[in-house]
C-alpha cells in the first residue's frame, strides 16, 4: 500500500511536536489514518496523558523517507515537559488546519507567508537558544510575523523584557514586515480569563499576562485552539483581510471609513463598522472608544461565530458597541474568504516526486488481517 498525505503529516507533526493529544488529533485527521499508523506500529498511545508519540519504527521510517526533518529527541515524559509541548502541539494542529506550513527546520522559512516555526525543536538537551522565554512558535501571516504564547487561567508570569529581546533577536533579520503577538489557548474565553490577573508589585520583573498585555506596544491577537482559531489564522494570512471582509459583507453598501479613523473598517448607514475576526483587542479597544465619542454612536462589530461572547463582555455590556454580529456565511463573497483550505486525501509524494510504500512485511500482515 501507499501512504497518504494525512498519514505522513501525522508522523511529521509528531516528529516536530513529540506529543499530539488524541482528541485534537482525531478532530483534524481521519481516524482511519491513525489506525493505519498504529497498525504499522509507527505511533503509540501514551495512555497517561491520552496522547500519541512516535515509536522507534516511526522515527526510522521518517529518517528513511523525509529529507528536511529535525533530529529525533526522545520524549522526556516529565509532567511539565508534556504540558508545555502538548499546548504547543494544539496550536500546531490549529495552524495546520488553517493551511499553514509547519514542517520547517530553519527560521529562514519565515520569509514565506503562511509558515510557522516551532521553537521546541531548537530546545534540545544542552542547547536552548530561547533561554527561559515562553515563546512556543513564530508564525508568518501575510506581512506580519507573530510570537505565539499559551495563555489561560493560572498560567503564571513572564518577563516582558526577556520575551521581547528574544522575539526581536530571532526575527530582526526579517525586514519590511510588522510584528505582533498571538495569545493562544483552549478557547477564546479561557485566553480572555488569563488576561484578568494583575501584578501585585508594579516594579516586579515577572508580571502576569494581563499586565503584559497592557504594557506591550505590539498588537496582540487572541487565537483559540479550535476551528474558530484555524479560520482566524487562515483569514490573517490574506493581505488586507479586514477591508476585504468589510467589502464582502457590505457589498454595494460599503463605504470606506473616514481618514481620521483608520481603526474603523467601514461605514454602514452612518455607523462605524469594525471587523473583529482577528481579535486584535488593542485595535478593537481603540475603535470602540473613538466610535463611542462620535455623533454616530457606538460601532457595530462583526466577528466569527464563537468570538461574540468575549466581545459582548468587553464592549456591548459597557456601552462601547451597538451590536456584536457574526458573518453571514450564506453570502458567496464572504464564504470564499472564510473557507478553510481543502486538504484532499491523496498519495504522499516526497520532494523528489516519489511515493512512499509501506514496509513489505507489514503490508503482508495488514493484508492477511483484512482477510484478503
């Protein structure tokens, strides 16, 4: 038999991430692909944490067939190591669902849009170029490169100076593009809850993420580890996505915002309209406050389904938004912008255009088990 793109991509994700939580993996890949890899004993379930890992056979198979690949490092199985890497792998699965390329071993991959570099692969025994920073990944979205963090209730603290030094040192070679941060997490609500803690000592070096959010000058996007997050990332890989979404949603009713309010995305019947799909809360804060001061009144927010609860808490309940609407996906123009990229199931081909066959002895065992 020949291996499919899904089967090889699962193996590659495991090589890059070391762990993949079973529930999240099955939400992205066909169950049949997982069962096939288990049959060939390329992956096994780490039952303590309900997550898959690569076996020795799986690692040997990848080394034999895939050229650009990070070196194999055996999982440590320590509790803190697993938790950190499982969080990063959930983001990796979200990015993969968005059509973002993750299988890079060099930072130079960030020259290309829709690419992601997972920092865990460079945190090997005896070498840690990221120091004690919490950056889980670097991701290139259109003309912006983002540092990715995991945020949720009780997440702890970080040093803003150390984080920004590491981020700039590792991305300074990228010229002519913007920089931002992504706060990722299990859901939009849990990320938002993680921003609620504040520092007891304003002069302390280590501060909660909520304080970091206010102190940092960079845009910060909230991206959950689910299909909403995947759709969010997909949208953000497209140039001028906010204007394009506004034009698609309003069609002939679209009017550009006044030049003095670039934080708005359109005017609709005299009311400021704000595209909130990227969950850039700092920009949304500025748009909401400036709109509320105008005679036109509070702005109308348009968001993805699943984001409206946080937006309602932050803006509508405080009188800073007239309404929180979600995109009507029955509109063809909007639907085309909001569609996740299709991943057709096909035979995997290497960089040299070769297909990958299953090991002969295992193929025979699989055929016999199926009664063929």
